[in-house]
C-alpha cells in the first residue's frame, strides 16, 4: 500500500465519466465493480507508473527499513506492464529500497515473513505471521477479526516504530 491506486481509480474514473464517485458509492465493492472501467485502467500504460504515493509512506518505510528486513511484494505478474512500471515507480519514490528488496510475483502466498501489510484478505488470510490490514474502500465493510486494521501509514508507524 505504497501507491494510492484507489486515488488513481478515482481520477481515471472522473476523467472518463465527468464526476468523482463518492466514497459511499465504492465502499464495500471490489475495484472492478466500483469503477466500471477498472479492468481497462490496470492494463493502461502508465497506470501504475503515475499512481500517487500514499501519505506518510515514504517517511514511515524509510524508518522501517532501518529497523527491519523490508521487502516490497507485489502481485505484479497479473498485469505484465506493471512489472516495469512498478519497478520504476519504486525507484523514483523509494530510492532507499534496493532491487534486492523488490519481489514481483503471481501469488503472495509464497511469502514467508514475520509481518505482512496488505489491503486484500486473499493475501493476508493465508499468511502465517502478523498481519496488518490497510483500510481501503473495498475492505471497509468486511470484518477484520484476525488482522490489525490501520487507516494509514501513521498507524503503521505507531505499531511498528
């Protein structure tokens, strides 16, 4: 949850439909239902390359990287053009993350670590370590009994720093 892809969906959708959807309109819906053209957007050149950076993510991850062995894991192979775009994006916005710390894969279930931060239950549920659920409109209505829910990077800093 370094890239604010939700904001990117809002911006693309507003560009195409002439008005910004409200949070109520998208809450509880997968991106593909909340934004009719979402499947096209994620296959559009530069969608991932130009995504906004999540607030406080740079500062928090910089500090986490000093204390922990940090890996950025992305299921980037789902959208092949995103591999290069995400690599470039990370290099631009998080230059302290080395190429050795970037893991691009198909399923995050291959990850064995102590902590996982994600916004999708499909990635957190099978994980054996400590899980942090990053709140996003698509997961706001789902119960989060097993995962520690956070609403931003300042919450993550409070927990891990």
